[in-house]
């Protein structure tokens, strides 16, 4: 299933459904292994959909691959996936994944030039009552607002992402939202928020998100906290 791409990267699970490994051990080798597994899962889903000549399942596979590329900060691959996804959705009238493409396309554009696209995609999802993954989408918008030095709007967007995650029990991306939100706190509050984010990431088995929190905690005393990823 394409959504396994997200499970591998953020919340790896054992066959029994428990957080994989139980701790953050493994370092870069483990991170690379998760990257490789996610990429293999994504490519396999896309290949199967192409072979079957199934445009809807191809759109689903491309949409999840776009999220994977965004998480990995792989802009060339993200732009390729989004371009194909947007064209496919326009041709076949696929509304839901069209909104994913708008948000991801907006995030991939330089500077703050993609804010309007991301806002449009999020607004459409809300109108459709599609709130799954809303903390993730809002965090991408917050990142764009931060690029444009709109700190108050970015902070409010991150607060909305936290509220959405808790309201809809959509917790998989909340460690990253909390990490980003900590960049708007004073040093003491940032440390507390980052430690909470790290505990949540660890409990969910999200090794990659845990690494991000740990990196910010290490940098906090000497480098301050104004460092959104």
C-alpha cells in the first residue's frame, strides 16, 4: 500500500504492530535503511499502477511518493512526481489528490512563491471535510510562511496544526510540528517542547523525526532556536 511509505519513514512498526526497535539506536545506518525501504515501497507501488494501466491508483502512488520526497527534501524527485500527479488529476478529475499536489507543489517552489498554492490546497481539503494528515499539510504552509518572514502567521499555523492533530487523533507528524513550533519559543520553553516532541517520536517509533528533535536539542544552548527545518 502506498501509505506504507509514511509508516516506514515516520512510524516504523514490527509485524506485531509495535514500535520498531523501541529506541533510537542504529544511527545513520538505520535512517538510511528506512529511506531505502520507503523508496522501494514507493517505486513498487508506482510500477504496479503503471503496469495495470490504472490512473487512480497511479495518482495515489504518486501522491504518497510526493510526501516521501518532501520528507527527504528531494526537490527534483518531488517536482517530477507533483508535475505528473497534477496532470493526471486534471485529466481524470481526481479532486482529493489534486489538493495534495497543490500543497506539495507550493512547498517545492523557491522562497515564499508557493504560499498561495499551499493555501488553496489546504482550503479545498477543509471544504471537502478531508482532515487526515492536516497537521502535515499545515506544517508545510508554516514553513512557507517562515520563508517569507511571516513569523506570527507561521506560529498560528503551527498552533492550528497541533490542535488539528489532537482533535482528530492524527499524531504521526506532531513531533515535527512541535519541533517547528519550538523555534518560536524562548529557550526554556523550546527545550521543554523539544523534549516532549522527542518523547512522542520515540514512543511512535519515528526514528527520523526523533533525530530531528535531538539535533535541535543539541543546538539549543549555543545556537538559539530560530532554525526551522
